[in-house]
């Protein structure tokens, strides 16, 4: 059974989605982040045949919608992220899963793609079953998903510059350098800036994320932002 690993940061005002400000205030940006995480947890929960795991940075006690998110994690294994940079935290999360579930493949995603669905995640899990690794490119040149038949290979992420326009390309090359057969996943947009939030909300209009974004859209009558 594949471990579906979600890396997330507690949606604390001023600590998450700061590039959405403005038009969002820090508290509104944190509520948008909380909605994105809640939609992601729903998608994972609806994916059959996976073991759900959250690698968490921060505390829900200090976060927007912390009570709701804590309740949504019933039945999940929650790990604490370790490391300074993102590459280290990713590698350590995969290593922790490899130690807890030896021999299991891992598909890892973040909380920035709330348009994910159980169908999309299930397709990614099945694709991983037929190869050594899968990698989903994000529109901005990063990646939104990494799957590894052997999650110990995530050690390579420590040497890959993260959050750049070449992160996907560098990660793909590093996987190849290890001799891993890697298959691509569909390209998705993750949420960094306000234009991303609008595009993702339009793609998944029924979710919590879309409702939070809609609260900040200009209205025809006011011409301004609510």
C-alpha cells in the first residue's frame, strides 16, 4: 500500500501565503491556506488504498481553523518536519516514512494544490506502481508531487535548489543521475500569488479554497475588493 504523504505548514497569520498580501490581509491569507489544506486532506481521504500521513511544521493550536484541521486528521499519522531548508525537510520526511513503513512506496504532495482530487491522486499512485519515480511539474517550474518506489532516494533533494523556476528540471535530472526510471505527472498550478489563487479557485469552484478566494474578489457593484 502506498503512503500518501502531505507536507504542510500550520496556517498561522503572517507565516503562510504572504505573497497573497495584498489583496489579502495576513489573517485572510492564512484562512485561504487553511482551506487549501482542508481540501487537500479531503482529496487524500477519498483516495482508496493509501496510507495517509501528514508531515507538519508548526502548531494547529496557533493556526486559523486549527480545530477543524485537527478534526480532519482523525485516523492519520502526523509527523513533525525536521531540518532547516525545504530540501532537508522533504528528505527527512521521506526518510521518516521509510523507517515507519519499510518497503512502501511514497507519493508526496503539498498543500498548495487544492484542486487535487481522489481521481488524480489515484492515477498518480497507479503510475508510480509501474516505475521507480514520478514527478509532477508545477506551472512556475517547481513541482507539486514526487513519488518514489523507494523513498530513501529522497536524500537527493538535499542538493536540489528549491523554490526556483528550475526546481522541477533539477529534480528530474537528479532522479536520472540515480538511475531511476521517472514518469511525468500532469502539470498543475500551485498557489503562490493572487493570480494563482484565482486560477486554481476557478478550476475547483466547489471547494473550501474557492469559497475563501471568492470572499476577496472584486464585485461588479463595488469595483473594489471585499
